[in-house]
């Protein structure tokens, strides 16, 4: 059974640009959550999608957005990148959201 | 109210020792408490999880102890090995709700010396 796949693994962007990250959940899982991981703030919840609808949102600015497709794959977008957006972005999939969550390897975003 | 406080920040034990990592929470609505293990360059991997209706759960060398009245839970790693050297995160969520939002502790970096 394939795990959670995130692409790309590494990304370098310039301040002011925008970026799109992709997450393919475990087959059959309908919930995808996104997290930002930094040394200073740890793991912070960005948002969760379930059946193509955003079900919960963390405390991040509107520059961070996401969507989910009918096959449960999800993308997150960060517009007008800032240096402080440099982080490891992780997605987690679960069957319904309130069950075991499995993480992908993450996308390491560096903003220069 | 939404925080999970984890301690210690780092821990060094000898092979065969029993490292213990502690977490505390305030929100009594939390009812699902997983632990994750993360190696450098990898995503967190689910180790073991507990719900408040039990006080202890074991899976292999990993044990969670849960104290509902104190709002605390801890991870014990029996017979620790150098391969257990990693960062460990506790987390909490309202498992009965329709949300996958996990609130994480700050993490504990464990080093197991040979």
C-alpha cells in the first residue's frame, strides 16, 4: 500500500513569488491536512480538506490556501512568498480526519 | 487552552535505558493522543496512540501512560537502542469531532548512546 506522496521534495523560490505544493494521500483516505514545520514554531496546523471542502483552518494569513480534488489529492499554494515561509511543509492523510494520520516526507521550501 | 506542552526538549540515554517523554494539556475536549517519531529528512511516523478511556497502552517497546485527572501523558521506550535516536512529538486532537487537526508538542530530541 503506497504511503503519502508529496511533490516536489525540495523547492527554492524568491521572495514575492508564489508556490504550489502537491500531496497524494493514501488510497481510500479522504482527509488531507497540511502542516508547517520550523525549528522555532514546531509543527503547526495549516488547514484540512475533506471531500473537496476545507473543514478546518489554522492561524495563518490568507496567502496560504489549498484545495482538494475529487480523487482526494490536495494542493497548497503560498502567494507572495516571504523569507519566513521557509519551512518543511507536511501533509497528512487519514480515512475520515478523526482517525490515524499518516504523514508524507514533506516539501522543503526555501525562500531567498 | 489549545497548547500541548512537551518535556524535556532533549534527552540522552545509554543503550538499554528507558527514556521518558512527558506531555501536558489543558483542553479537556482532547480525546485522542498520538505520538510521532521523526528522523532527519523524513516526515513524522505514527508510533502509538491512546484515548482517555485507558490508562496505559503498549506496542512493542513503546508504552503510553495516560493520567486523565492530571491531564498528562507520557511515552516510555523500553530497552532503548541507538536506532531510536530521533525527535519525538506528542499530539492531541478532538478525535470525536469531524476534524483532523492535530495540536503538537514542541518535540523531544532523543539520543541513545551505544
